[in-house]
């Protein structure tokens, strides 16, 4: 959520940033709306404060008059105080309504893109920040896509998933399940080695938690909801992990706070049919290791680059061709100020598959969560938050199977072999 002070003092920058997100003139009117409602809030609060101050003054005067035996004058003042109390109640009700309206307007505005974010409306306009320059895998002539390899080697079963739950919920089995487990352990071990504290969070969160990281009110349609209990299945571990520090003031000495978590992730992912969403390319439940950092504002963009290097290191160890994209304004997430996507090359499908997003949210999430830090001088400021997938498994599995298939079987990258316990899926 944007800070009101920033909207007031940097209105031009805010409007320019929203235009970079391709907001039209009608949408941009919400900024003036916010400022108008904030003016109402301020004026109403001033009137409320003045009325309360006048009431306090009259109450003291009543006591003095009663002490002086001026009962009639005191009774007249009591009537004024009673009228003021009614006015106070009306003003307090108005203030609550105005503050709710203002909060809802603020929640409707996305984060402002960093100055380096390229302009564009579609994913095709994202900029390649780092391209793959080495040779791509050369596959046998009868190379198969991962959905056929999964069936051939009995690694996962989409039909069984439909029977148990529905489309988009694959069942991993045998060496497919062990490969999943190996990837989870590998990614977690690498994160812990990099200084991230491992967290095992709940898979269900309440509305306040979903609101804190920006899932509500922007992404209700993408989340599975347990309406009876007003809980949501998490779309990513970022949601519960970042909210650990909601409504907290941490010491500057505690920064950076580095956390990692493995969780299943649940997304409705409504979209078009076709080969680009076939098999593991798009599923409703998938496993993912998330890395989250809470940092000093001066350090957040250095931290973003360090997180990018961490994800790149994982892909290098898995021997997967990858590229890094800087997302354009029209393709960025609602809460992000700057996002880099990682895509791996799927040799059998001959296409790139997104496997990670690494983002800096600056103060957008921390303002919602009231996540602050106290500096050496006792001053309290909003921290910056960042997160990244390190990594999402479904498409990693797809690329590993396709890129490493041989006539003898599917080779396992050396970095994974100690986790799988086998070198080849035969």
C-alpha cells in the first residue's frame, strides 16, 4: 500500500509510475480521490479534536461553578456538554467511515514501478536482462515432452489426480516422487547455506495475512478459499512467512532478516487451454521453496541482486539453460516495484518456462503490515521486503526430464544424485 505522505508529496511520480503500468486517465482519478478523502479525514479529525477539547474545557468549568454554588449556570453547561457528546459520536462514526473508504481506495492502487522498469503492456515486451549463450541440449530424434516421459517411466499420473481431486493436481509416484523430494531438500539446503532461516509455516492464512502481502483485495479469484472459516490456501510461502513480522518493530541490528520455506502452493490459475499449459506447465498445486528478506531500505536493491545470483546458482548446479527477464510495467505483479523472472529452456517443447520471480516490494507490503524497524537514533521507519522462488518445482521437473532424456533413460544432474540416490531414471 502506498503511503499517503508519498502520494501527497510525490504526486507526479506516482501518476507517472501508474502510467507505466498502463493506467488510463479514468483510473488515474483515484489519486485525486484519495487526496480528497484524506482532506475529509483531516478536517473531520480536526473538528472532532476541537469538540473534545471544548468538552474537556466545559467539564472543568462545570466543576468550578458547582464549587462556587452556581448550580443553574452549571446545569446550562451540562446541556452543552451533552450536545457535544452527541456531536462527538456523529463525528467518530463519520471518521470510521471515511477511514474505511480511504483504506479501500489505497488498497486499489498497485505499487509504483522502479525507474528502471521498462514500459510495455504484455510479456512479449519484457526485457532480457541475461540470455543463455552456451549450447542448448541436443535431444534424440524421438525426444518426448515431459507428460509422455512421466507416463513412460511412471513418474506422475494426471488421470489419477483427476480421479482424486480434479484437473491440475498431478500425483507423483516412484522415482517421480523421489525426484520431487530430492529437489526440495537440495533447494532448502542451498538456502540454509546462504544464511536463510528455515520456516515451516501454516498452509492456510486469514484475511489479515493475505491482505498484508497484497493477495487481498487483488487476487481473490486466484486463491482457494475456505469460506466457512474465512481462511485461504496459500498461493506461495511468501504470504505467511513475510507476515511473521506483521505489526512488529524490529531493531536495525536484526536486519537483514532472511527466511526460507518449503510449502505446497495452491492457485486456481484459470486460463486458456493448449500445449503451453499442458502437463506440469500449469497446475493448481505445486511445491515451491521461497526465500524472503526484510532489509534496510538502503540495502534492498543490493539484496535483490544477491537473491538473483542465488537463484542463478541453483539453475547452474542443475545444469539447466536459463535466461533472466526484467518485467515491463504491464506484466509486473500488483505489489512489486521491480521483478526479474527466470525462465528455463524446455528442450522437447522448444520453449521457455518460467520457474522463478524475484521481486523488491520496497515499502508496499510493510506499510500494509506495519512492519517497521528502529534505527540507532530511535527513529522508526518502514523496512523493505523482497521475495523469490528458489525454486518452483513443477516446471523444473518438466525441464529436467525433457533436457536430460537419452535412449538409455533420464540422467539426473550430479548436484541432485546424493539426494535422489540414483543417477538415472531407467
